[in-house]
C-alpha cells in the first residue's frame, strides 16, 4: 500500500510527507535530544523546518525535471526516512543549511545536460557551493563536481573552465566586504581549517562511527547493483547517476573528514534517496516492492527509537 501511494507524483504525497516531517521534528525537539521550544528558539526552529521542507521540495522537483528517477515520490519518501534513521542530524543546523545550498548547486549541475546557458549554470553552482562552505569548510570539495560536470557535458569552451574561478572570486569579494564592515575578518582563519577528523586517535571510539560505516557500505553495494541494472538498459540516465554517485562519494568524504558532534551525513541523503528509488523502480513484483519499502520504514523507526534520549 505504501509503495502504491508513493509510486505517483501527486501533490498529496508531498503534503503527507511534509506534515509527517513537521510532526517528527516536533517529536525530536522534545524527546530526541532537542532543547524543546521557547520564544527565543522558536524563530530558529521555524527556519530549520522550513529549510528541510524546501529541501524536500527541491529533491522532488529535481528528480522529476532532470529525470534522475522515474515519475514517483519515492525519492522524497526515502529522504524523509533517512532523516528519521539519522535523527541526530536534525540538531546540526550547519549541515541542514549546507545541504540546502548544495542541493541547489547539484540541480544546476545536472541541468547542464541540456547544454543551454551552461556558463550561468556553472557560475550558479560554484557560487552556491562556496556559500555552503560558510557552514562547513569541507563543502568546498564539491567544486570538484563542477569541473567533472564541465568535462562531461561541455568541455570544449575554455571559458567554461574559468567560470568557477569567477564565482569563487565573487564570493570572496562579497564576503570580505561584509566581514570587513562587521570587523569580523578573523572568520576566515577560524572557519577554514580543513581538519581531517578520522586521523585522530579517538575517531573509532565515536559512538556513531559504526553506524556510519555500515550505512556507507550498504549504500555502496546498493549503488553497484543499480549501476548493473541501468547499464543493461542503456540510455542517458547512466551519466546522471554517475554524477549523483560522485555526490555521495564527496558527501561521504566530507562527513568523515568532519566527524564530530555536527557531522554532515545529511549531505549523502539525496544521492542515497535517488539510488534507493532506482533500485525500487527496478522491482516489478508489487508484493516484493511493498516488502522493501516496509523494511526501510521499519529500520528507520527502529534506529530512531534506539537513539531516543528519554
């Protein structure tokens, strides 16, 4: 029943998940490690849930417009379930904001396949990635994705390769001006330290490291299976999935490089949701598809319950 409902792209699917995410976020605030609500924290919490809901909408539109998946609502369903499974990410505002800007950047990069307004899309994506870097220094590694997209879709014009540097310079000028005006130039030195957390001796003693390693390993196997299926079918989706896979790789690297109390594993949720959707869409038997979705729902809530701090 669940797979049948979300196998369509009706607005009711987004509304249902939005209401659920809103209620789930409220439960997290009071029972899952959040600080509850007060008049002082209310504006910030409203902003966070608004960004999460908008991120879900962006994913829904992106997979539909760029045809990364078939026409269904499974991508936003799995994105929501991943938020449930890794509920601790709801308390990491920097990760939520960085993920939002990275999603916008990824959408612009996937849109380059139309080979129209390529320079504008490259500039926008590079600019948005630099903005995401204000929340996590390692988010700048996603600039690699920009150059990969240029190489894949439109590598001949030399100007395309120069556009990312123009975007970086633009962000530097704007941020320098703003920080200079506020006498906060120390932000650059304090923020952009590019530490590699897993090099520290106590890395594997972190309570979430096993969960993260299991999650990453399972998703890599799943992605391999999806690639094998899509490769047999052929078509243009394979290139898009390779780009999305690179998003997962860069997001995983970033999450391990920044493995502390605010680890940005949230950034891997979009590519994982895309590959889970493609895997599910390759299952033709309705009962088996329902079973897979049911297992995903069960595991997500089980992980949430185990992480509850009652």
